[in-house]
């Protein structure tokens, strides 16, 4: 992928078997006709194999933090950061959404290095004052009933019961931004867009379409959209 070779561990979402990671790379401008250099800091929620986080570092980001709830994905991203020579700029944390950022001092849990990026903090000390120019999530956009129980870790990559994770992301992600930073959300029409908009409104957020692309997966056409999350009003 992206003219590079990648390590893939068992149990981690596998980009070769779904076009969605390749689509995400194009929507972000890491590949394709909109490809260009990146600057500043980048936070990825749900990093999986680390293809996007590592590619962001290779494109020019000087500080990348990659989060995943799967310990296997954390190991996988660390392997790929080392493989492509950016382990000094890619920090990987075991984290349920933003939880792993709270109080992180770089000494317990992360794989890889990177600058500390501390710029103060909220009154509650959230994120230890760490802020990012871009916060990005390729979300688990398949909506399941609120009482749904995961049977495997792999399901967490694409299923969100009651859109609880989406609600948290919409509510919390802007608090991790630098001044002038942006929150990006990759969604698709396999998710429930009406529910997403309703949750965004409840959280005081607005979904602005940046880019879209259609692709085929399993014989079906899938519409992918990259949203920027902004404060409503």
C-alpha cells in the first residue's frame, strides 16, 4: 500500500482485504491527486496497522500519536513505525478513544518516541495539556443496538453500539486541538448518517464535508466522506 511494504499482525484490521484504508489515505491527501506535504502534529484514533499514522509522519508531520484499543494494533503500529524509520516521531498508546492520553508522560505504555508537545492543559488536566494540529478518526461507523456485545476485538474496528464512541469523539475531540487545529472524521454510507448528524447537533457540533469518494467493497458501491468537525453556530 502507498508503494510501501507493511507488517500485519493477526487480529488487526487488514487493509489488503478492504479498500477503506486506501480511500482514507486519498481523502487525507496522503496519496492520490491531492497528495501534499504535511506539517505539525497528528493524532489518530484507531490506528490499526499504523498505515495512516506512519504515512503522516513520512509526509512531514513532526509529532504523531497513534491510539488503539487493541494491544495487538498498538504493537503492529510500533512495528511499522520502526520499519519505515519514523519511530522517533510516532508514539503509540493503548487507548479507548482518548483515555490513554490522560496523564501520559511517555514512560508507561507508549511504543516509539516523539516530542512531548505539552502546551498547558484544561482545568481537569485532560490530555496532560497535549494538543494536536489534526485529530483524525476513521470511525467504526456501523451502528449496532446499544445493548450489542462484541464477540471479538476485530469487531470494534467497524461496529459502534448506540454510537457511543461517536458521541464521545464529537464531544471530546476539539479539546485536544491546538489553536487553528482541525478535527477530521472519516465516515461512510454504511453508517447511519442521520443519527450522526443528530448526535453532532446534540453535542453542539457541525459536520462539514471536505472530500468524498465512491468505491466498491464486496460488490457494493460505498460512499466515503471526510468530515471536518466544527462548533455549531
